[in-house]
C-alpha cells in the first residue's frame, strides 16, 4: 500500500492529534497513525488549560470539542 502525505505523525494522543489538526488547517496532507485500536484506560487530556483553548480557537478547532460533547468548567478539583 502506498500513502501520499506531506507529514506523518506517529501517535494519536493529545499532542499528535493537536499537531494533526494544526497542520491540516494549514493545508498539509497529514497521516496520523495510532497502534491502539481501543480507547486508553487511563486519563489523558481529560482537561485543557485556558491558554490551550486560545490556541485551539486560533486553529479553528475549539468549537468541534464542544460539538463532540466537551464541557466548559472552571476552578480546580484536588
């Protein structure tokens, strides 16, 4: 199988997925590979810091998180 791509990202965790969103928005053809076919059983990326929301908004993808069911909360829980 041949895949034509500008950028290959290995790992669809928080960082890999964010980079894929960013580069796709800039017009790159991105291929994102993840070895696991199941959701992770540990919390990863279960909250987003406010400054990251600013970045996701600049990339034009912030609203897609809320459309997918993300909830906006404030404060800290310890």
